[in-house]
C-alpha cells in the first residue's frame, strides 16, 4: 500500500493540511491550560463537506442478500450497510447532512405494485437519491465472480454528466491511497442505478467476496471503517477541487 503523504502548511489564511492530493483547511483553537504544555491545538474545519447533502445507498437488503462469500458467512447486504453507517458518521462529523436509502436489513418498495420486487426496490432507492436537495449520491456494493483471483475496490460512474467522472476518480484515488487497490475508476452506462441517477454520483464495489483473503478483511469492522474513511476522503477531495471545473470540462487548469 502506498503511503499517504501528509504535510502541514502555514499560509496567510491559516493552516492547511495536505493529505495525498487533498487539501483540508484547519483552524487553531486554544487548548485548556491543564491539558498540556502547548497552548494551541489544531482542529480540522473539514469545510469541503459542510452543508452538503449526501445520499448513501447500501446495496440489497432483506430477502435480497446480494453477493455471498466464505461459505455464506460474508453477505453483501450486511457489509454494505456497515460501511454506509461508518461513512455516515465520518461525513456528518465533517458537517454534511446524510440521507440513507436504508438503515436496516430490508428491501425497499415504491408502493406502486408494478413490476418485480427488485424493480420496486430499485425505484424506491432512486426516488431517495434523486431528491433535488441531494448534492452527491453514493451506492455501496460488493463484488463476486466465479474466479477467486480478482480483488480490489473499484468505482463506477455513468457519463451522463462530467462531474461523475471527477467524483469517481477522487474516490478511487482515496481508495488506492488508504486501502490499497490495483483497480481504476470505470465508466458504466448500463447499471440502472448509475444511468438513472440525477445528482452527481457513483457506485463503489468495495471488494470481492469471491476472493477468500479479501472477504475475510471485508467482514472485519476495522477494515470496513477503513474503507468508509477512504470514501469520506474521496468526497472531500472532490468538493475541495472545485466541482464547477468538471462541469465546464476544464480538468487541466
């Protein structure tokens, strides 16, 4: 895993913490007299996420367990929900507002009575993520394929809007820096969630349950928290890099 370079800079406007490619503003606050020799303490403002509305979508749920690994002891629906909860905590601490498509073990239903149970679940999820107040939507899943050789987290996006690629690249870079993955962000216009997503968004497959070594890591709450932290850093990097540049197609300047 590549080490993340952290640099603390003193600028005219205050302290800035550079974590990998991201820049996070810091403020200096007084420390209580009895808490140590130093009278100053550095605290993050985490301004990039302040006031943002983020929709988190833990995939599957209820009778739809999703991908399965380790002989049925590793379930996509459970791991995705755990990671989403950890991520919610991180971004809320950073000042964001979070809406979850589900916060328990259940399928959703749009109440229409039309189509399959899965179709009603997907439409209900999209209704939440496509609320006009949502700034970012992130769907969290896990992969499984016949071969056990494949591993690594990867981020998918649809090119229905240019910001999606910027978001996916920011998230994938954070996953590489913090978790370690050989994979890259990929365009996918075939996934229903991505092609019907109205806000800026992405879908993250956080690992392969078909790879026994990775599956064992994925069921570990500490590793789940690490993935969630990486996702939160990716979101901060995206907003810190001025999303308007993506919308304008100005990615080099």
